[in-house]
């Protein structure tokens, strides 16, 4: 057997999400075949020295948009440059989002995305499916996509009005369908109607630059929509994955929902953990436009740290990148109107280092939590575990040898992506992948040399009804099915809402009317009894049948004449 199919990673510290230990890892035919000390090995293998390094599962980026069409142009990082950059940064699998045009068949969109990816992709990959419009046919195709295409996650948008946005009723139908077929519902949570109205107002005020993008999508717009999405999912009995979580408000909604026992997951992204929204007010239009994405980065500079705390506490679950990149000349489509700036930022290459720097190096995360939020949790949520997301015998040999002490400076001039801008420009990060294995083959070597093959990545189908997501829901469904109350049928009278137009509607029962009409009008002294009610459900007065009395001027009111002089 060729040595390239056998690799020994020697002397490192294996880090999984639940524990760490010192061991050698032997890889054979694309899978991990042995883990331990003093292994008995066949001859002919490549040795990687991992002394004082960490041996971790390859990263899983849960949120990418490679070569995505948007606003008449296409994202510059395609499935080749995007996945090459992913591997360079330590990510060995991506989950890309298929976004059908409004009215397009989801199955047709799947075939289109698969044709784009298959000849180019360098690492393993899978898909989410966006639901951008709704009818019964879409619901039928969702089931086919789950059973025959291996996609178990469906994304809806509460923003991007008239393009991808669904109504609450449509979202409810999608969530119910996800529940029926065992899919995980995902949501982009922003109030699209408010964004649309506020953006019109800002344009009318002459605010056309990138700052307008942030101003029309304030934090409360994300928080409100996140709460609404959680409520809709709860009523549908469906698990929910909120993506991306970009604000304190949205993070708090997810945190509260989880504390209440709802099956909700939240995903911050590298951009939201590594930079903030003050960049939208930069004097350089290109710089400011480079950060335009939805939901936007928040101008509150404490937001990245707050989101990292939620991640550390388990309130947020996975870290994606939302990688969707556009060059300067593409962003310039919105030079006179922020609404026309293509939305998207980079992150697929820098995600792992940003999380290590902002999380582990800052003391908020430990090495095990780092593995959890960059790889293992994603594998569990999207039903890839333990094939992906773990260093274990039998797992895929997607492995990163990570140097926690090494540093690198992020720059558009040195990154492997096609985009001409990097939102993390100039940041120095601790934590660098020095070796990366994909499918058991070394694709990144010490020194940053990247050796990839277009089309080498495999499509990984995912099964529905993932236990990690659905186990609690199945139990609850068995305990809390709604039941009708058994009772005798009602046999009394029912009001006629369509009476004969020739007859005056009878507003009160005859017996009640007669009693009303027969009440005495005066007291025993001959005066009107003011204590008796003159109210009738029919609308009549008690003295309607009496003749009008002549007007009488009162000269001496009750109590005597007044002696006050004016």
C-alpha cells in the first residue's frame, strides 16, 4: 500500500470535545484505524511530528455561500477557492446553502448547486436547502430532498422582502413540514417589513452609504424576529437553528428559549466574534462596504465578547462563517444606494484562528470547548457524528495538527481566498493549523503549503430525525398530544345570524321584555322611582309608552331656594 494512504501522527495531544489525552493517531485508507501509545503498525507510512501540538478533528463550517448568485452578480469564492481556503484554515468540511430563485423547484436548485460543486470542491461537503417560496409542491419536494438527496436542514428567511422572505404563516407550514420529515428548521431572523420601510426612509433622508445598512437593521429588529421564529417553531413542535446570531438581543432570545427547554440552537459567525459594526461609519466607502452583511455587525463594541460568553456557556452551539464574498467592483453596485450593496463577508479560512484567539487565548474557552464549537457540535446537530467531529477509531481521517502557540497575521494579500478584501485585516491570531488531513491525505503541510485537488471532496448525505435534535421532541410528542374534551352535545337554541329581513330582529327573549314593560314607573308617592333601572337589552326606555310631559320651569329646586347673591 502506498505510504500516502497511511499516516502516523506521533507525539501529539488528542483533543475531543469531552476530554484530551496524549496518544499517537494512525490513519489508513481515509479513516482513523488506531489510537494509542506504542502502536503495532504495518510498514510504509508518512510520519507527522505533533510534539507540543494538538491533534483535533477537522473543522466543520456550518454556513457558507460559495459562488452564490446575488443582486445580478456571483460571489467570487467558488467551490474551488472557497474550499481550498477552508482547508488552509483547518476546516475540512463545509455545509453550503442552496438558495432557489422564487418559484424555482428546490430539486432543480439542488441539481444546479451539485453541478457547480462536484468538479471543484476540495474537501467534503453537504448542503442546506433554503425555502424561498411555499406551496404544496415545495412541501412534496422537501420530502424527496430528505430521502433521496440526503439534505436534512431547511432554511427560511424573515428578511429580503420580495426575494426570499416568507410570511409567518408560510414559515409555520415549512416548520410543520420539517417536523413531519425529520428535518432541522433554520431561520435568518430579521423583521423584513420594518427593514424595508426604514431603508426607504433613510434613502429619502439622503443616507445612502453603508451606515444606512446598519441603521435600518437595528438590534431590536433581529431580536424581535428571533423571538417570533422561536414562537412559531414551538407551536409547530419543530427544532430550530437560528443563523446567524449577530446581536445581544438575538443571543438572549436563544439563551432564554434553551433555558425554557425549547429545542433551539444558535450560531454566531467568525465575523460577529472577531469584528464589530463601527466599520460601517468608516470614511473609506470601500472599507465600510466590505463589512455589509445581514444581519449586520453591531456598533456596540462589546457584542463580540458577549456572544463569545454565550458560546462558552453553551447558550450558542456552533460557529460558522457565512462566507459569501464580493470584490470591490461588485460591492460598488451599491455606491449610491446601500440597499444595492451585495451582502456578504469572508471567514471560511480565518474562522478557526479567530475562535482560538478570541475564545481560547482570551481564557473564555478551553481546548475542548474550542473543538466542540468549531467541529463536534456541528457534527452532532447535522447528523454527521461520529463520522465527523471526533478523533476516534472508525471516524473519517479529517484531522488538524494545531499549534496553539504559533501566530499568523491575517491579510488579504496572503489569504487563499479569491476576494480582494479581508474584514480581519491586520489581526494577529494565536493558533495555527500546521498540518491538515482530508480523507486521510495531507493537504496542508508545515509552512502553510496547500496541496489540494479540485473535485476531490465527497458529498456527504445526512439522515433525518437526528437523535441529538429530535430525541426530546419524540418523547414530548408521546406525552402531550392534544385531546378533545368528551361532553354531551349542546342542545339549546342557536341564534339565527341571517333572520328574515321583513322582521325586526328579536334582541331579547319575550319573557324578559314583558317583565321589563310591566315594571312600575313610579313609587308609592307618585314620583318616578329613580332607584329602578330604565335599561333594557332591547334598547327601549321604560317610559317610551308615556306621552311627553310639558316643560316645567323649576322655581324652587329640592332643598329650597338658593339665597346666594351674585
